[in-house]
C-alpha cells in the first residue's frame, strides 16, 4: 500500500471517529451494540458447517 492510500485510510478513520463521537450517547450505544452483534455473527460457524473439536 502506498503512502497516499495510507493517508486516505487514516483520514477516513478520523472522520468515522469524529462522526461517532458527535452522536448522542444513546445512538453511540446502538452503534456499539450493532458492531458487537456483527462480531458475534462473524465468530459463529456457518450453519451446517463442521466444527472441529477444540
């Protein structure tokens, strides 16, 4: 990845953080709950997929 792309990604990240921080507390809680649900869904094995024992 080149330096220009790095700066672009960094700028986008800062915009997202600013937008998040500008939300009222109840909306921030909704965003956090949404992200946590996405993370849980990603960790779950696909339905019907074989899960190997620990």
